[in-house]
C-alpha cells in the first residue's frame, strides 16, 4: 500500500521520509558506505583504495555559485578522509536571465576553485532551463583515499569528544548578507553587513585542510560538515549512523557576532542556519586534545562542545545549566527567510 501523500516544505527531505525511501535500496558489496542519514558521501571499494563520491546542489545562493558548489562538494569528500580529485557540474541557467557572461563567470569560478582544492573539472552538463528564478548548479566530487585512512561514522564510541572548528554559521550568514542586503540594510549596520559578506572568504566555507589535518593528528572516529539544517542537524546526523546520542553545551558553541546580529533581527536560531565552513570532529578524549592542538597550531580555531553519549540518552543540549532536548529544525532557517520574504 502506498504511503499517504503529504505536502513537503522547502529544504531537506524529512529524515523519516528519506529513511523510508532509502530502506528500499538494494545493497551492493562494493559499496562500503551507501546512502543513509548522516553520511556525507558514498564509499566504493577499489581494493587497496577507496573512491569517495558525493553530490550536492547550490540552490539558495546566486552570487559566486560556482565557487560555492566546488567547496561544499569537496568538504563532503574530505570529511570521509579522502582528497578531492575529480569534479563534475550540471549548470542550469534561468531562461529569462541567461547570458554568456553569466555562464563564463560560473565556469571561471568552478575552474579556479577546483584548482584551489586540488581537483580537476572532469565533465558535466550545461543547460538554459525554463521556470527557474535563479541559476542552479549541481556538483559531484570524487575523491580517493587509502582504505586505512577512511573515516566511518559507525566507529563513533560513547565518550568521544565532539570538536567544532571555526564557528556557526559562516555560510548562512554570508548568504543572507549577500542575497538579502535590501532587507537587512534597514536592520543591520553597514559595517556588520560588510563583515558578514566577507565571512564567505575569510574564514571561508572550506573544511578540506582542517579535515585532512585532523586525520594526520590523531584517531578520528567521525567527521561531519554541517550544512543545511545547521549545527543542530549536523550533530544529529553525526551520531545517527552509529545509533548513538550526544550532549553539547550551548555556551561552548562559537557563534560569529555577525551571525548573532543577523539572526537576532530576523528571529532565526543560529544553530539551525546552514553552516558550511564549520567542521565537526568526533575523537577519543586524548586524540581530541592532540587534534585540537594541531589545528590551533595552524591558526584554525576549535572548541570542544560536547561528547557522544549512549543512544538512550538521546540528543541533549545544556543551556544556562538547564538540560533540554536538542531538536534539529524541520528545515533550514535560511529557507524560512527566502520563502517568507521572497
């Protein structure tokens, strides 16, 4: 019997719905890590090495979309322990806006950003499409790693410390400042908006360096790149594959001042705002300390925000000494802004 149909909101497919659909996927012995909640990429067995494959679109941003799409896909490969190598892009331009200059800008950004992360643009598809209001680029990144270096979240253990690099929410803050400047111009001072826009490039949204450095510095049980749904969703996804719980302390989570200001005036929760640029790392206590020192030595800020707990403990967050459930948002906070304010 087919499930009852329901309307879906803008943003990620609800976890329950996605789990139902993925439960019907037939397993393949060559797929070491397949489609499941919380996994950033698929891992394919190639003997002494693994191919790590991911795909992600850029749908909320229009400015520097080619730059965005390479970085978010490279991040998903790096958190599995692989180096980004080959990139593919599907570029869809809106019929009423498409120009050769727009296409040139996107492709220039894609090529340049591939060079930065060490990947090659290996193929894709371009198309002018009807009924689009902004460009959409869907990327696919393939990386490779020795089997011994693969990071698999199923290795997470109770007591692992959870580290967070940089802070939240770099990507969401920059997108809102760039795409909603007319809305925010009357609510946020120009200097704050300018700093928010520049978060896109400093510290930026790439976690490739931090992820590969963490693996070199100590034993890593899991890493995750919190994107849509923000830190709250990223934390839930981090432990989902291992069937565990976690506890974090709200006051330990670094939040950029620009993020706090913009979220305050728009009534948004910064922990639910798209958060590329931050990296979650789960590691045994001693290794977590070594990893944190290595990152700090390379001027990458990092904070210990909590620990992995048994599944029965659920997902909890401590706020001003009070423990409450950590509930991932139904959709990213940025989706509410784009949907309600156009």
